[in-house]
């Protein structure tokens, strides 16, 4: 109680030290990002949720919007044939990102953290794909997996007419070809996140474990891995967001059709496509928003809870 009563006047004295100019600067630093976030993130998100309950072609004013209730959602979950494969592909994208880039990125980060000779060069090479946009990765996917002139078919001898493998045209194969390239880009991203976390681990703890007779695996499991808890949460959230926001790479290849359906491409096709069903596309976007929040909100809760305790 004493510490609490003493801390409140101390805070007041510190606040009084701020001049009018300091308060104005702090208000601008906090207010401008808040206004931008409200204007470009939250207001469009809330407008999208509201539009999902209307039928609107985007032509005319608000008077041309017709209330639809939950009919858009009923159509999506019952008779919209593209929705089930889109959900399946997004879940597959998420599962593959957790199985391949996440552990492999951790492995690469652990190796680079050993201060190997030339580790800076290796780090730059492995991180290079991250600076490439997914649209550019989509163009690279077309070059690598092209049926007749692609690298894969020419290396495996399947570029001829008799044994041709159409990686991007076959609905049972193209999703895997795209995932290979997406994982190639994602691995470097995860590697950098884990490498930042490994740099924050106290080296004395690892040295103490080695002196106690622990081998490299035991040291990593009982000392390093628990210290990476905060980074693990960040990696989980980033992996979920990257898997749900996948769009560019499949849209470049075939506009997200013929085996490459994703929720993001369905939203685009309905809102700015030939059909121009703004309300229907907004319902799809709302579903994607709910799925994203199901993963993001626990992360926000854990973060704020940790800050409150500290």
C-alpha cells in the first residue's frame, strides 16, 4: 500500500514536468497513428461487416443497397461451390507453414546463432527471398514449374510431350507447387524471428547447462526453448496471418482458380470481379476476419496480460 501511495504523487510530479510543447508532441505521436489506424483499418473493417448484411452491386448510392440479413452467409455455407475448397486450401497452407518453414527456420536460426564463419553471408542469402514480393514469387513459380521450359521438368526429364507434367495446370498438383515457393520465402522470415529470440537468450545459462553435463539437444530443450516462449507466440501469429493473407502468388498464376482457390481470391473475385457482388464479397471478408481474430486475439490477450503483470 505504501509503495502505491508513494508512486501516485511521483507520477503526478513527472507529468507536471512535461511542457506544453512536450504534451503536443506526445499527442501527435499517439494521435496521428491512432487516426490513421481508425481510418484505414478499423473503419473499413466495420464497414465490411455492415455491408455483408446487404445486397449491393457497387453502382449507385446507399439507397440502392437492399437488406439481405444473413442470406449471404447462408449461400456461402450451403450452395457456394468455391467456398469449401478455399477453406481447405487455406487450412492446408496453414498446416504446411507450421510443418515446414517454422521448424526449418528454427533449425537455420540455431545454426547461425553458433557464430559460424561466414554466418552473416548465409543469413543474408537465406533472408533474401523475404524481400521479394509474393507477386514476384508468383512469376518465379511460373518459370520454375512451366510444363515445357520450366526448371523442374527439364531437370527431371518430364518436359516432353509424352511424359509432360503440368504442374500449374493440374488442380491436384498446382497447390503443392505454389506451397513449395511460398515455403521458400517464409522460411527466411521465420529464421530472422527465431534468430532475434536466440540472441536474447542469456549465454551463461547455456554454459551452466553444459557444465552440468547437458548435451546440445538437452541444452536447447531445457534452456533455450523455454526462453523462446515469447518469440514462439509471435511466430505462430505471423504464420497464421501469412497463410490467411496469401493472395498474390496464386492470383498471378491463374487468378486463384482451378485448384488454387483461397478466401482472399474469392473476396477479390466477388468485389471487383465481373459479378461485382459487394455484399457477398464482404461476407467472405468478414469470415476471413473472424478466422484471423480467433488467432490474433489470444496473442493480444497474452501480451497485455504479461505487460500488466510486469
